[in-house]
C-alpha cells in the first residue's frame, strides 16, 4: 500500500506542470496534498474526479491561501474536514479520514513565515493536532499523519542549520515540539526510522538563488505514525527528483 504526501504550492499551477499525469503514473493508494490554494469549484474535472479516486477538500476562507486535499483509491469509512476548532479550520489545514486499519491525517501546519510572533499560533495548532491524534490512539486505532509540518527537526534536516537557529521552521521552540511529539508522545518519524543518519535529503527548496539545483534545502514534509503502526511500515522515501512545486513528494509503503 503506497501512501504519498505533496505540498503542491497551488494545485492549479501543479496541474499545468503535469500533476494529473504524475498521479496516474504513480498511482498512490492515498495521497494528501497541501497548499492547494483553490476552492473545488475552481478546479478542473481532472483534478476533482481523476480516474480511480475519491477526493475530499478542506478550503480556507481566504482566497488563494492554504487548503488541503485527499485523493483515495478506497472510499474512507468516514471523513472529517478540520479539527473542530474554528480559528484553525477557517484556514483549511486538516482532513481526517478513517479506514479499516488506521486513521489518516493530512495536515498543512502554519508556516509562521511572517515572523516569530506567529510561532505561538503555529504551535497551538500543532498541539491541537496531536491531541486529536492521541484521542484516536486512545480508541486503539493506528494513526498516520502526513503533510507539510513546516519544521526541520534536527540539524541534519536542513542544509544550513548554523545560520537558521532564529529562522521560523528551525527555532528552538518549534524543534522542541517535535521532540515532544516523537520522544514524549512516542510517534515515529518514518523517514528517520529507516535513515537516521542520511544527510542532504530535503523536501523543500527556496525558489530564490537556485537553491534546488544546489540542494540547499529543508526537510519539512513528513509521514509520522503512531507506534502501533510500526510493524506495518515497510519503507519511507523522499522523491526529490519529482518536479512541479517548491516541495517534492514524500511517501511510505505499508506491508
């Protein structure tokens, strides 16, 4: 079972760059997309109803902003749009889909790119997300979280850590939250589970200064699983060769 996640940085723009062809060639069983920046009525039939897929959308009240989507070959048993918290759901950041064997959570964490003043809102959203995942775990369900987390966890996860300790996405309080998520809460960073020491593997590159050809990037996109899903995890990958966005897709395969 192949599960993919991709921040497409505008799904209509990604469509022009071959997104639908990529979808049909790759054929993920489940795909979470982030930063769709569009309402469903603005999307083509090829994006809304691709052959073999059910689709679901969380949209932001602000036009051209945020938004996440879910493509699923199997119709989920239940789909929840949002966390049930208005200030977060108004930004279209979360889709929660229930399957027979697990809960799939697609998320676009706030970037706080406007500055450090926005980090508390970002971390408040992260905590609400973890609380929701924990409620699923308390019911004995496996949880898979995918998406653009907008935090690089360790120095190995970005090309230039020394100059970015005060940059949002790598600030101490953001990294400490991932410590809490992975260590205290026991969730598993799927890529680092298989490749704890692998360097120079990133999922986002600035569109300025030719960062991607030089591989000056950050690992911001994750598949995070609850510990009771670990026995089902077969592999994890970052597909840096795939173009079409300033992010690349990431994936896991389940047994």
